[in-house]
């Protein structure tokens, strides 16, 4: 029954490896740095909303 | 004649020895996020005050509730001094079919294997707690098996005086709990629900595949009046058919159990160090925050406001323009900070939190 209001999401990269390492997301009005990790409730909800077509994650700068 | 050994036939062995309570923070005395939050009902299902206890809500609920952890009101016959208080501040007398409002603790599979659920040796579940309200009401305790979509519910009565509730649920030989760190069991206290969840017959005698209408049939609505209050404490889940006295742990033990799921770093005074870091370049800093307790899973990093942090390098300082989670081992987390040009590459420094700010790590279920 998880319910989160995700207003934005954007990948971030590790500047050393240039690999995506996390997602900066605004969830319920809070800016959060979410790991790419299944089982993390914020990542799972981002993934669920992306799969449902209701959220798009911006590419990293 | 003096006894020299314990007569094992006199020892109750159907329940658990040692750590009996599978729930965490059953007296609501740990509240790292906040002690009190108002206006709950319209917002997200999440963790507001007491650690590990989530308010789960859905539908177009117009009721609002104030949640207060660590309330110094507890039954004299109990061994605790604090409780959780819920107070309805806006009533909802027109309940939509899909509405629900639940106090729930989710338990990871690692902590549930002793129930042997899904095997021929499955054990009973006993939930106990003290509760009081402002008058008579009926609510539901539901055990919901997330791994297999099975559940069972039982009602309990509330009066204006403290009373102890003891509910024993049967064993379930169908559907094992995953032996992992994911949410396997919800211990849910249904306080308000619409006909989608109350329209059937309460499934109270045996575990069954969940039918929504049978999950909370027969409950009162906590949101029926702004007079409604609910106090609850000493919540315990244990193996077997006996509700034993609430298990008391020391404060550090209780805090550490909660920190597997949530940690907050804030100063005792006006400002405090969070971690050391070094300059990779004049604008990029890397630091490693070693954690007091290993988290359940790689955590989400949050913070109050960037302006609450100061990054010091040598004798200069800068406000971060970003604080980013670069990855976690569970025992530590690598944090990347950007600032305006400050210091030189290779210089060491530290991150300080001030202004009452905080940094959080969330690994909740």
C-alpha cells in the first residue's frame, strides 16, 4: 500500500567512474539521494512508477 | 530441601526464550524523526514519529490525525511508561469505499523464521498490547503475509480505561516467510476503513488468501469524531499461544534495533561534525560516514537543508551545493559533496551540521 508523491527524479553519476550511482528525487517534498538498490523502498517505488509510465527519470548531467 | 537444579518439566517451552518480542519499539519510546506530527491523513503512507511504526493510508480520506510518540501515559499494571497517542483532529463521517487508515509495523523475513510458517511445524502467533480510548470502539489487528498474500484478522475492544489485549492467531502451514531482509509480515492495526475492506466477513479463524472485504469487517471508525483518541503501548508479537509480560530492553538496545532501519545525524549543540572528507578538486569532496549500526539495505540519504551544512577545508569553509549518496556497504556510506571553489585538491576537511539541521539514512521497509 506504499504511496509516495514523486515530483522529480534524476540520475547522478560518480564523477570518478562516470557510472550512475544514485537518483536524486523529490519525494513527498523532500530531496533525497536514492541508491540504485532493489529493496530500498524509495528505489522500489521509483521503479514501480517508471514501470507504470507515470514517472520518467532524467539522465545525469 | 533446597533445589539444586531446575525441573525441566516445569519450564514452559512452547514460547520463545531470550528475545521474545519480535516487534521493535513496542513502547513507542524511540522517535528519531519527530515526537509529534499533525495533519496526518492526507499525506503519504510513511514513518512520521515512532521508529518502525508506519501510518498507512489510502483513498480520499478527509479525516486528520495527530500522532504523538513517547507520550508519558501508560497503564500502571504494565512495565512501561510511554505510549503512542493518536488524536482525531478532523472528522471523516462520509467514508469512501477505498479509504483506510492503519498503524502498521512491517517485519523482515530474517526475524520471522521461528514461526516456521509454511511447514508442518508451523507455530502460533500471539499479539498483546495495552490500549485505551475516549470511549467504546472496536478495531482490528491483522497479520498480513506479504510473501504469500495471506492474512488473518481479529477484533479487539477499546474503552476509556487501559485494558490489555491478548490475541492468539493460529499457525499457518501454507506459505513460508522469505528468509531475507524484505518485508514478510505486517502487524497492522486497522483504525478506519471503507466498504472495500469492511464489506465482507472478518477472516478471523484461519489464515487465508486475502480477500480485501474480509480484512477489517466490523471496525469502528477512528475518524468518526474529533473527540476520538487512542493510546497504545507495550505491543508485543511472540511465538506460541501465550502473551508474556512486555519485554524490556535498555535504551541503547532499542535505539540500535531501530537504527537498522533509520539513522539520523544531528548535533547535540549548535553545530557538530558529521564526517571527515577530502578535496578531490577545489569543488568536489568525498567522505565516508561509518555507521553505528549496519543498515538493512543500502539507505536513502536525506537532509534538512543544504544551508544547514558547512564544509571546512583548512581555515576556509563553504556551504554545500549538493550532498549525494555515492554508495553504501551497509556498514558505511560514501558521500559526495559539491561546493563553490574552496581549498585545493588533496586537502582534508570535515562536514559540520548546524542550525538544528540533520542528515538521515533511511533503510525502512
